[in-house]
C-alpha cells in the first residue's frame, strides 16, 4: 500500500546523473556566468559593428549567413555525443554558454534597433 510515486521512482533512478550535473553547475557557475556575459557583450559589439561592414560592400545577408553557419556548425559539434572529447568537457560547456550569450546579445540589440 505504501508504493512510491512515479516522481519518486524517477528521482531514485536518476539521482546520480542529477547529482553529477548539479555539482558540475555549482563548480562552473562563475565561469558560466562570465561566458554568458562575455558572449552578450560580444554580440552587442558585433551588432553595432555590422553597420560599418555595409560600407565595405558586403550585404547583411551574407554576413549573417556566415555567422549562422559558424554557430550552427558549433552547435552540431557540441551536441554530438560521440565526437566531443571528454577531456575538454568543461571547455565545450563554456564555449556553448559563450555562444548562447552571443545570440542573446544579438537578439536584444534587434529590439534596440526596432524601437
């Protein structure tokens, strides 16, 4: 009559994985925060500088397509389980958060331009 709920069974099965990820987040939190903020700053700078790239004759679509290919290639490499080196796991996590901050910076700058 005293059976555990599905949530408790799920937590018991996945406790080790959850604990490992929680400890990793706790150990890397300052570096992750710095990566996101640095990426945000770089994204804002890049969005401000792209106006000067128009003067060289490059179209915005070509520049954005180049960055999109780079970021999507990086995402494909990061999220593949078999190709990512295990010994640089923390470096890839920080690069991923840098990429997230960069995209967030561009997104916020688009609202600044639109208003």
